[in-house]
C-alpha cells in the first residue's frame, strides 16, 4: 500500500488517501473516518491485511470527489506524529570517500527535529545565515511499534513502512562547526530540511529494502544514484544499534544515509528524489533575495 496524508486545499483538514497505478489517488475518508488522516493509525486499528482490503474496497468503489488528482492535492509528510528523526551519517562508503572521511566502525547517529519535516512539493526556504545548501537522498524507515533493545533478527517486527527523505544540509555551517569541534545539528535541522514522502509504503509492499535503487535529479541531471545494498550498515544492524538503550516510538523516522554526489542547490532548483517503487519526492528551493 502507498498511503498519503493530503489536503484538498490550504486550510482543509488532512485526510488519508491511497495510491494505485490503475486507480490513481483515492480518499479513504468514507471507509476509514476513524483514523484521522494517519497511516499508522490505519495499520494499528485494522492490521495490515484488513487495511489492504479496505484500501482495495475504496479503490473499487471510488467515485465522485473521492477520486483525487495527485497533482492537485497538497501533500503532508506521511507520518502524522514523529517524535524524532534518527539520521545515520557516512553509511555509504562512496559518500565517506567524497567527504574525505573514514568509514565508521559503528553506526553514527545524529538527530533532526520533527519541525524539519515537510511534504512532497513543499518549497524549501533556507535561512539567510547559510549560503551553501546540499541535497542528500535517502531511504527512510518509519517505525510502527514502540520498541527498545530489538535483536537484529527481529528488526522487521517494528517497521511500519518506508518512504523517501531528502536530508538537506547547510554545508557551510556544518563545516564551520566541524572546524570548531562543536555539534553541527543546527546545519541539518532548519525548518523544511527533511522533506519526506510522498507516501508511506507499507512494509508488506517492500519484500527486501536492501534491493532498492535511489536517485536524485535536478533539471534532468542525475546528481546522486545508488543501491541500498551499498549501505555500510544494513537495516538489521541499524535498528539493533539504535534501540540499544533508546526507545523508538511509532512515527519515528530513520534516515539511513546518503551516497556520493552531494552538491549545492540554487534558487529555483527542483530536487526530484526517487526510490524504486516509492514514487518521487519533489521540492523546489526558494532562496530569499539579499535585498
């Protein structure tokens, strides 16, 4: 299932919709009015199998204003409540090498605030304090169950699904903080610096998340391209490591790292981040005039 949180127009309430290649985007507001536009609430209340049946019924019965134009709606991030975004640094060898850094012996974690999340097609407006913002396409894992101390061989039991995240970075500010040997979270955590979506792709629809291709393009130019099999630490190790002493909550997001090809974005650039079978997360960069 591809589940999205959408608004029909600004100011209207968020509702849950499902996408299908044949049926398009179909609202679930009539068949699932009790989930408050929350994909995780749908999965928790109905279970994956029953939720899939409900989605199929909605697609088969869809008519009138329950059939939506994907290009006309407003997308919100596909998680309704996110306590923390857990980001993995240097988890692709090619990215470590282009950064002139060694591949770490263990997963390296930093956080983004939930206020950094924004949806598909939202404009990204970097603050004036940065002059050099770079894109970073990544596979995102969405946690579905409150969990701690998860063994590597049980990692699937806590995953609700997957989506795309663009881990935007104010590289100039990050490098200054590196030189000063101080934390660089701020360079990663500005509003809008974690576009997420367009959809939550449920775990049952992704048999092997280590077999996905991800790309990022701007104006038709491929900036980044990699395969998730190239991760230094795969999902079993990441989830085992993250939950060793730390509780993950439903809606928490794990950004699993980016590959080589990070590059600056300019005013008006539209970043298109794609993962096999997930769709494309697109966001335009809007840089305020110096005036």
